């Protein structure tokens, strides 16, 4: 079948009709990406516990788009766009500042306390997540149906190229809006106005669509001054004691005014200083009264740790903070003004990335309370700080310490005994016997201080602490789940997956009755499943190598889309390898990623590391995209196989949770098995018959 034959399957007048311009495919795809990213940023910012389930929103989007694609030849689902958007808004509006308490002891969430005063409500986590999944999927059904219908009017690969190009543009546009600190609630009005103009079929429908988007503008109302960083919805309030900061509707920091002489909060200031001063006192005890001169603060935030370092006489302080908006608050709202001191140098970077790339030496390294309230990205279930508290990360910190008694201090809030074990055991794996754990009587801001030294055999902990807390499982780069009690998929996740699986079975049972397409299209299902696993593994690996910053995530995701576009173009121009070479190419390069330890890439220079990662990850993505395009161009319909592929991508998001049990590296092996199944089901399936 040639591309000329493919063109002959499309009515020529439809291609020439201006109403069927191919740019509309790109517009739909861009709208999908922007709305998807908007929900991922907006909903967790308002409904606090959803911060730990942003990948659930991504899975809901895939489910909705896939369902819509499968329904491309059925009755219009146009009403689901305004209805779905209105219901999502209602969920956010009712749940603003909601407090959702955990249902599993095996997972640690920062949900132990009420958040912004006067806005706390309690609802069970499973019910909230299940409702959210259904509501988020609804508008994407309309978007998916429109996408498949628009694509079906053009040659298969040409349409798919416009789809990928639109997705790439949507990603870059949303990234630009994050860079400019635009709030995500500006996008539903923009998308719905454009959608109503281009795709609205009646004035009544256009009005409903526009109204469903513009109501999101009411979310601009905040009880406190607020801004949007690339990671969080940041709110702050000036109090007599200092500036209180919330992120994603959860208390995050308190920039204490240590310069105040107000006696009202004198006891609190003294209590906090006593806790923060503990590592400095222990450092002086080991160095004949001499305090640390060169101090590195990781997770510097609004500046409390920097203020304490200055008060202890440090002459050179490097303050690392991943969130530029939080750092700016420290500059403008912290009355102690720590960042205005010439002894302080600020760096906007991921803590783990700085530890591995820095060549400096420090007397003291302070891990501030890097307890993030968001995931690394929508594709993975890792939290933003996961790789900071691993054994390898602490070894990196150890390399930056001076040999004769350099010290590392970790401040943390612990509410579960097993979390003490995880932190302490990880520290001991890196520093050995020269590790201690201290429990603070005060619970404000943090209640635990872990301290370790380098090159001081006279520094050690009590036998009781070692016996009670030093026998746990350490967090590693391969298993960085510091928030899990042990390798497991917690019951809350199983409940959610069971609920989603029931939805999938129900939808497919219905669709198989009404859709004319034949066959199960298992190869497309496995292709979607495997690609999500590969993409998630690639993003986590590259985040570890180059930093868990939003910029890295944007670059990686954009590079993946660009690679898919190039692969599709190569197939279209008959320059891509045939399937008999593409399938082994995917398998071989996934196997190489599985075999190659991440530590071997750390040792490479930056340029070599970038090139190596580009080849190791880019080549299997290219081959996988070639496999999809070659199979997709032969399908008799557009919507059904594309929808099955997207449902598979959603299932891959669920399967990615297996990393909590087997570790990150083993996910590559799972992806390899999935692609082998895709290859097998392709080889054993009947050739697709083309029809109009």
C-alpha cells in the first residue's frame, strides 16, 4: 500500500475543503495538551491531597481521549466538553483547601493537619480521587472524538504528524506560560473561546462552551496574596512572627522574623533557634569551638536556615532552592533579609543535581525540610524530593565535605516510626557509624535532626538508637520511595486501579457492541502501554542525571514528541527502517537501558552524558514510534486503533506503579516484555483491511 493509495481512500473534496484544513488537527492536539497540563497544575493546587496523584489526572485524560477516539464514528459528544469542564470546576470550587486524610499506613502524606484557616474539610481520599478521575475524563472525550474525526479526513500519517506537531506546540506554549508565572486558570477560557469559534455547531453550544471555560476565572480570588511558580500555587501572609507560606493549599514554610524584639513570640523564636543550632553546636564541639565557615543549604526556601548560618558566623553560604518564587519570597518577605547579605550566594537548582555537579568543599551541608507536596511529573509516581534522600545522594554530599570533620545535617518532620528508620538507615549506609539521630520535643516546622560527620571516628550514636532505628531499608536511586514503609503498592492505589479497571471493562463492553471495527488491536494496546512505561523511566532517569527541575521535564517531553514527529516523517517519506528492523531496535535499546547502571552515566562529562542519554533513550523512542506509524497507516479506521493505543497509555500509567515493588531499573525490563508482546501480537494478527 503506497501513500498515493492512502490518499485515494480520502474523498478529494474533503481535503480541499477549507473547513477540513489540516491545521485543525494541530489545534485540537494543542488544546488537549494545554488543558491536560492545566488540570495537572490547577487541581492539585486547590485540592491539596491531589498533589500526590497528578498522574491520576494524566491517566484520566488518556482514558477520555481514548474513549473519544473510539467513539469517532458515533453520535457527537460535544456536550461533554462544557458539562465536563463545569463539573471539574465544581469539584475544585467545593474542594478548595480540602483536607483529605490518608487511608493507608504504608504511605506517608503531608496531611496530618488542617491547612489554610477556615477552609478545611474532610473527605476520604479514595472517593475524592475516583470522582476526580471520572470528571477529568469527560471533557477529553469530546476532544478525543473531535481529534479522531478531524484526522480521519486526511492521509493517516499526515494527520498523525499534525497531531504530534500540535502536541509539541501545546507543550511549549504551556511551558512558556509557566515561565511567565501565568496562572493555569487562564487557559480554560482561552481554549473554550477558540474551540467555540472553530468547532461550535450552534450558538447555544458555543455559549455553553464559553461559559464553562470562563467560570474558571473565579478561581483568581484568593484569601491571601498569591503567585504561581513553575511547581506550586504559592500563597503567603505576613504575621507578627514572620511570613507564613502555603503551597498547593498546604502550610509549607514560615519565614521567621528573627530581627524582631517583640516578646510575644520570643519563646517560639528561641525554641526554633535551639533546634536549628544543634548541628552548629555539635560542629563546634568537634572543632574546638570553631564554627563552620563554608555552609551549603539545600532547600533554602524563604531563608530561615540561611539566617541561622549567618548568626553562627559562616563566612560563605551557598543557598540552593529549586523554586524561584519561594526564593523571591525569601528576598522580599523575610524581614531578617538573609539573602541580602554579601556572604550568601543563591542558586536555583535541584538539590540532588547540585550535589553531584558541584566541585566545592563545605564544612557543613544542611538539608532543609525538602518535603515537597507534589510529584516529579505527571508521568511518574516519584515526589519532587525523592532523589534527594537516597543513599547515593548522601554519598554525593559526603564527597563535598571536608575530610577532617565535615558535617551534614538533615531536618525532617516525622510522624511514623518507619520513616525514622528509613531516614536513619539511609544516613548510616552513607556515613557508617558516624551518624546520629536527635528527636526534638517541639513539633513546629520539624521534629527530627539527623547529623553525620566525615573523618571523625569519635562521633557516633547511642546503641539504643542504632538498635531501634538503624535496621530499616535504605532509600536508593533504584528504590527512592522514602515515603513507603516497604516495597509495596499500597491498598489506596489498588482500590483506585480496581475502580479504573472496572470503568475500562465497562466502556469496552459497550464500545465493542456499537463500534464496527473488528479485532482486539492488542498490538496498539501494548504499544501504548509500553511507551508510557518507557517515557516514565526516561523522565525519571534524566531528572536524576540533569536535575528534577520543570525545565528538564519540559525539554525531555518536548524531545520525545519531536522524536516521534521525526519517526512519523521518516515513515511518511519511506526513509524509516521496516518493521522487521524496528521491532528488534526497540527491544535491544530497552535492554541496553536496563543493563546500563545509572552510576556509569554520572561519571561522564556533561556533553558526553547528554549525547549518551540522547542515544540510549532517543533511539528506542524512535523505533517505537516507527512501529506505531507503520501499523497505524495500514488501519482501516483512524479512531479505534488510536483510542486503543491511548487506553494502553493510561494502563501504562497504572503499571508504572510496579516500580514501588521492583524498583526503577526493573521497569525497563517490564517495558521490554510489553514491547515483545506488541511484536508478537502484530506478527500473529490478521492484516488490516482498508476501507473508506
